[in-house]
C-alpha cells in the first residue's frame, strides 16, 4: 500500500490544522447524527451493494437536511454515476479506500471539487482492473502534475453512518468506525495535532498526503474486526 510522497508541512498547513483541531475539540458531533434507520451491510463489498443500498447508505452519511439536497452518486460496474443531482454543493456516496472497505461519505463543495475527484479516478482505475500499486502511482502523478488538487480551503466530510468499515493505518486492519466528521488537512501529520497514537482523538489519517484529514470520532469502540476477517 504505497503512500503519496510526503511534502514538508508548511506554516500555512500548521495554522490550518490548529484551526480545525480547535473546531473539533468544541464540536458536539452527536447533534449532527442523521436520524435514519439503516440496514447493516456488514459482510458485503461495495461492488455487491445494489444502487438502492448505496443510496440508503450515502444519504445516511450526512445530517438529513444536508443529505436531502445533496448530489447522490452510486457505483456501477464501470464508474460512479449521478443517481440524483443536488442543490447545496455536497456530494454523498459510498466509497472505498481499499477493495474491502465500505465508507459512506458526504463531501462539501470544496471536497467535491478536489478530493472526491481523486476518489472517483481511483475507482475508475480499479474497475478497469488496474493494480492497486499502479493506481497509487497514477494518483501520485495526478497530484504532482496538477490534474488532481488538494483542498484549497478548510472544509469537511461527513461520515455519520453507523456502517463505516475503514482502514486503520495504525493497526493495519479494517475496523468498524463509529459516526464521525473529518476536516481537510493537506500534508498534515500526527505531529501537527500533538503527535500521539492510540485511541485518542482527534488524529490525522492519510498522513503527509494531499488528501489527509483531521478526524474526530465522538464515541465508540474502533477495535472491532472487519467481517471479512481482516
């Protein structure tokens, strides 16, 4: 699992991370949870979910007032397509960092214009049977050449679904993550939010990459094993 080459953390990035961390420490994320009953897709891969299942999970990733006006995308055998056009700049979909993860996410307008494009490109390559290593190389090249862009201003991704199966880069396992919100922090590292590891939050995921996030999980056990046995 290759990582994008780390760039030095600039002063601007440190200020950005400090600002977002302050927001995280005072945010009451629980009030943002969508009040929707969802079927648990545990044990299924993204490619095994029907369009209806994907839409249900995608709309449950954000607070209901946001999700109901967001663009909704679903994965087909060849690419993501728009199932519903929105009006508020947000885009909700079920994505996957790795083939076995399952990540209902809702990007704001800035993320839709930047990071989401990399996610869509990744899946187009994956569905075209490009190897994971080659996918990472092409993503790295895309960021180097400017074809892909890191977020240019603070913003967030909602992941408020209770069906998050994500890659934990510290334990090297897929885990069941509770509802959470992520803030863009391009090229940030754990050092920028205190340098700690373990169950404390917030922390940085995808460290050192242009698509890095500061993540806040309000509560819950993140040690659960993935149903695929990872």
